C-alpha cells in the first residue's frame, strides 16, 4: 500500500460580513420619526448588503374590546447598505411617518398608514 500524504490546503476562513443592525436601526428611526405606539424595529440581514426592516406597531387601546389585538407590521423596507453601515437606498423611500390614524385638517379626511389622506374611509 502506498503511503500518501495529504498536502495542506490553503483554504481561507470565510470572513463574516459586518453586522450593522444597531446602526441601521438608529438611521431608520431618525428618518421615519418617533411613532407613538412603536413596538419594535426588526432588522434582518439578507445577501450582498441588503437588509429587510420591519417596523412593528402596538395597536391603539380599545376599551370596548375584551380580546387583545396583537402588534402588526406598520411599515417594511428593503435597504441597500454600504460596508460602513450607511443606508444607500431604500424601497420604499424612508419618509416621516404619522400615527396610524390622524385627522387631516381642515376637511374630514383621515390619514392612513401611508401618510396620505383619503376621504371618509375611517372617519
């Protein structure tokens, strides 16, 4: 039987991509503003500098309900992030958010979660 020696392979250990979760979270919150019923901000890293951000919102308390309504995703963004953790691009764009339901002056329009006003949907 031949004596075979295995030559050492020069496999490099894969370099872990930097985790910019906290930096991304603070940038997103600075751009969308302070939400009155913010539940949590969920940041999940995808491939190639891409991140999914979910903004969770607690429901508005309703004293007439016997059951508790669960938190819901208020907004969701797909971000492209640089190697240093700076947000390069966002889909949809990061803009200031108002609370879920806000009366829009001067008419009886109601602002929806998109930040726009629609006549009479929730008035």
